[in-house]
């Protein structure tokens, strides 16, 4: 498709073609040399990501990527190890807007083939209770796949079955501070923050625990998530006595029939 009537825009102080500036979020299969593209729209990871193109020196989006191809061949996401300390926490969880793909590739969902559209509508308002573009409201989305087997240990801490509150803490930022959910689907514990103060935790994203002491929070968590040791004296269990089977009677050889006396021949 030819990008007809493309206006020039100013991006980061440079005058560039609109397709180069906007193509990464709005179309797929951009060819900057021919000034055209394959189709409108892109894969989720092309836009909900942050990094650099591998096929183009200047672009910050996946130039040449088409849905169905491996995104990593066209785009390299930012990482804390790579120096992106403003975009990613030290544990490589995303802290910025439109970076859910960076989280998702680290998750068990990614390993098991659970994709964005397994849970989300594509750019629709979603269900009325949450307006969060998911197919079900809140933790009901999680429970549509995951079955609660028990409510002991970590799941005994809160009884209101709020999967999202612990496993998807609001630690990423767009317009507000901490208004976007993490998409690694891992509960962050107080000990994670104790180990590195710049790494947030799930507990303190809740207003009730926001100002609580981290060591105390972790101690409470540890106490509730350890199964108690059995109490009382174990009963002595004796193995049942085995009864020896009686030996089978020996088979006797069959007795010979008694011999009849020989009779005298008749005259």
C-alpha cells in the first residue's frame, strides 16, 4: 500500500516523513525506501514495547516486521542490564508506559503460549466494571483459566481472591505514578524491596500496607506461608505378621494293583 499524501512532521528536532515517524504504531511491513507498507495495524509487541530496530539504525520501532514473524529479529527491547535504568527496574520489570511486551516475554504466560489476545480485547473498552480492555472483570479473567486449589499458605493472607492485586501490582507509570499493572504475573515480596530499595513490592501498592515496615511485612508473610509442623506423638505402626503357608503334601506314586493267582488250564 502506498503512503499517499504523507505530510512531513518534526520528530526529536528532525524533519522526517510521517510514515517514518508514525508507521511503527499504525501500520505493518513498512518499507522506508519505497515509502509504502503491507497492511494497517501491527502486532501488540511492536507498539507495547521500547527499544531499537535491528534492521534500521535510527528507528525505535520494528521496521520490516510483519505479524507471524519473530519480533526479536527486527527489534531489541530495552533492559536494565543494557543501561535502560529509566525504563526498567533492576529486576527487569517494566516501569514505563506501553512496555507490557517487555514484561510478558519474561512470564510463564509467554512460555505456555498465553498471548495478549487470550485476555484482552484489541483496543476496545472491554467489560464495564473495569474498562480495562480485558474479556472478564478483574480477577475473574484469571479464574477463567486458573483454578483455586486451596486457600492455605500464601493464598490464606487475603480472603477476597484478588489475583491481580498481588500478581499484577501497579508498578508502571504513564500519566500517574503507579497506575499500570505489571505483566510478568509474579507477586513481588517485601524482601525484593529490602534487597533493592528501588524495586517495588506488591504489598505496599495497597494503601493499607503502604507505610508499614518492610521487615515486619516479610515476617508476617513468612509466618503465614510456612506449613505448621505436625504435633503429637506419632503412633507406632507395626507391620502385619506374615503367615507361613503350610507345605503342600507330597504326591505319592500310584499303588500297583494286586496280582491275580494264575489259574490252571482247563482239561
